[in-house]
C-alpha cells in the first residue's frame, strides 16, 4: 500500500495517515491545514528514508560523531560524510 496522493509512492504512515491512505509526509501536510503538495524528491524507493528529519536526530549524530573522534560543531550543518557514516552503522 502506498500513499494515495497522485505521484507519491511513499509507504503509508503508521498513524493517522494510514487510515486516510496517506504517507506520513502528506498526512503531516494535511494536519497542518495546507494543501497537499508533491513532496521533494527523495532517496529511491526501498532505501532507508535517510533524509527524514527528526527532532533530536542531529544531536544524536553529533554525539555519535564526537564518540568517533570527529570534530563537529554543536550548531550548523553536519558534514554529510559523518551523517552517512552514522546511518551506515
Ligand atoms: Zn504521500
């Protein structure tokens, strides 16, 4: 089962989105009261949804990176290679 929004082939969301035939991203759009819009292009279907931003995620990556001996600043973008390594672990 995938999202019912035209052109969106994301898997259905686990929560309210499922009952409405929407993926998490479109469900969130709906909940925000906006019009449903096509999502920005993402990683190919089937790969881990690496780019989904979750609060606290970057903090976790930074903490992990420091454990690995990387020099990461507490603010600002996380170097992509660090993010990729974090996701690959
Ligand atoms: Zn969708």
